[in-house]
């Protein structure tokens, strides 16, 4: 990994470590390279009231996402779910409730402080069918073909190597598995520099892909059935979007000679 990419990842890690520590001190996490006020485009306000009521206050305070991926992933009992960049664990805890005791929800995060907060939130919520893993979303520490659904909430846009994220997501999904992701996506007309300017303004945007770039990245990794639907604007030309796609099922070879 190049030095600038390493520096960017460390910047992101420090930012979210500070957010976790702020929550532990009784505050609310903030989003962006400098502390900024989180408006209704980000955070726990994007979840239904009954979902918020079922979670620890610390999990809600640590929520920095731009959507609610558990609401669009159509989780079913018994499924195994992986949340990329799980933070304080809000989406992992909600996923664990949806898949039930026969299913399991994994959370992956690279920040020790967020992992500790997520474990404490799971214990407080009494949710046991969860497991939090330390690692990066570019190198997922799980075997291939073991996950039914991959979710993520406003994290992939921060990655220093998005093709690796898409490839790793495809690898860990079982054939026929799917993704249900909330992320920030840019209009195709915006240049890279224009997106960076908006990242500083809105927070949690950083190096977002355009609609066309996101689709091309998923297609290159092998995904089909790709659907990218904007839900609400987060800055000029930047949108929170729901991204769905499928890992094709393995071909049926039983009847071949």
C-alpha cells in the first residue's frame, strides 16, 4: 500500500477512535476530519423509532451512517450477516435480531476503541449471536463462501482501495448471496476534486465513487443484479444511496455428462 493511502487510512482510524472515546465520555460521535455537527442526513435519526428504542444509547450515539442497511437487506432467520465497518455495532445488533438465534451477525472494524464500544453495546443489549472482528474491509478475516448477506453503512466511500473491498465482499459471500449497502455516491458529472470539496463540507463523504464508478466496480468484482438508488441528498451532487447486488449462484452441474 502506498504511503498516501496508509496516511489516509490512519486518518480515518484516528477519527473513529476519537468518536468512540467521545461516546464513552457521554457525548455524541461526530463525522468528518474535524468535529462537525451531524445533521439529519447522518446518524441514528435514519432508523425507525422502534429500532432505536431497542438499542443502548451508546450504540445510537456512535451511529455515523448515511442510511439504514438492515431495512433494505431483507434479512431472514438463520442467515449469516457481515457488516463492513461496524463502528459502535448498531447495524450488527439490529441484524442479529432479524436473523434470530439460528443466524449470526459479524461486525468488522479496524478501530480498537469502536470494537470495545460495540462489545459493550452487545452485552448491554443482551444480544449473543454476534461476533466482532478486527480487520480492514479490504482484507476480511473470514473464509470464502460463508456469508449470506453483506451490509455496510457509509464506510466503503472512506476506503483507500475500493476494488479490494468489492473483491473481498464477493469472496466471502456464498453463491447466491447478496449485498445491501448504504453509501454516499456522487453524480457522474462531479470531478474527483469537486467530490473532495464536498466531503469537507458535509463530512463522512471523503472519496465517494460516482454512480457509474460504483456500478463498474461491482461488475468488475463479479456481481450481477446491481441496483443503485439514491435516497436523499447529503451535499450538492452527493447522495445517500442504497446499493443492492447479487453474487451469482454456482452453475448446476449435476446433470452434465
